[in-house]
C-alpha cells in the first residue's frame, strides 16, 4: 500500500521546472577571448581537434564558437564520464549528433585506470588525420592535436589517461573536481611514442552566452561553472526535478527517505538531519535572543549535488 501511494504521488510531480525568470548571462565569466585567440593562432600546427564534453549532456552546452572558429581541422568528439551516463539512447544521440555534422564520436571514462576506448583513440585519430590533407605539416613525422572543451569535462583526465595507456607514465596535467583548474594556454604534452604524438592542452572555454536557461542549468548541474554563481539550492532543486522526471529514485534509498518527493526543502531537511549537517543561529523571542540549532540546507544541497556528480544517484542522461 505504501509503495502504491508513493508511485501515485509521483504522477503529481512537476513536469516543467520553474526557472523563475532567471538570466544565465551572469553565470558565465565572459567568452574567454584570450584562450580562443591563442587557439586560432596555433591551428597551423595542429593535425586534429579533439573536443571533449560531458556524456550526460551530449547535445547541450557544447561551445558553438569552437565550431565557428576551429572547424578548419579534422574533428573528434569525445563524450567523457560515460560511467555516470545512461546510454540506453546511445543510437539516438549519435544520430542527432550526425545531423549536426559530428561523424567521429568516442565514449570514454578517463578516470578509469584501464579504459578500452582510450586504447582505440590513437588509431582512430590516425584514421581521421590520414583522411584529410595535412597542408603545411606533410613533412612532419610527429602529430599535434589540440584538446578543447568547456570547463570540467575531463580534458586533463584525457591527457593523463593517454599518457598512462601509451607511455606508461603518470599524470602531466592537474585534475580537479571544480571548473577552471587548467589555466595555462596551449601547454604541449607528449601522449604517445609510436607514432610521436603531442597534445596542446587548453583551458575550458565557455560560450559567450547561453540563450537557453535549461541548458545553463544542465551545465551547472554537471559542474561546468562554480556552484555559487547559480546557487546550490537552485541546482539541487533542478537535480531533484530531473531525477524524478527520469524515474531515477535511488536518492530515496541513499538518504533513507520514506518515499520519492518533489519538495526540495523536504528532501534537503531530511538529508541534513540524516548526515548531521546543522548550524546554530540566533533567534529573537519574547524573552530575548536565544541560539537554536537548525538543519543546514546549503550543506545538504552540496552533498546532494556531489552525490549526483560522483554517480551515487545512478547513471543519468540529462538530454
């Protein structure tokens, strides 16, 4: 009876997220013109562009400026963090990408110690490069690639994974869970010996403007921009809405909720109490000021969001 009641309540959950007239423009720090300018200036030294993006949002949030300014070289799209992604609609995704001109796609999990798809990457790159003229690089016996993408999608993890697979060496790029870790522009890093292959690492470059608020929210949920620019409470609410819409209710078991809920305040209060995340605040009463302990909703939201990003709430496709 309890399960029946819970499922019946699910039918009453939100079918549309209320963005409250939010404007995403202030979430994004410019269009990072310096990085793009240096990328364009170095294109003559590049054999192939590797664009890496989050596999949970394969259709949303890719920087259109890349296509407009860097599309003069062969292109490979890597959809990373595949371990966090529900790929039941993989063929639909590939078909949709194909309609936009993206023909070469590879799915990876660059944090995995041994990812079979990483082993396929160099042969795939050679196939792509050899299918196009190399222009002024015909005489070069080594190959140069440029890795691009929006922040925090795994560019540095890709480089480290390639070095681990092909050179048996440790990491060359710093990896972090927050956007903006890579700040150096066009650092040249060797990733393969046979053939000799270098990657030009680049900082994450966001679009000059995100016109669609929901796209901006998906990018925020996947950690592409700093949480505080959007607000942990808003991101957590969008996460709850998305999980419920997709029928992904593993958060109920993880946080020991009695049933699925569409009320973010109820969920965050439960998480805060369960995890002991509280804060002491002063309250004004008729007998004077007293200090009381209340649930820390921001800390609970932070835990909820991080659980999603680590895959603890199941594999999710947001597009």
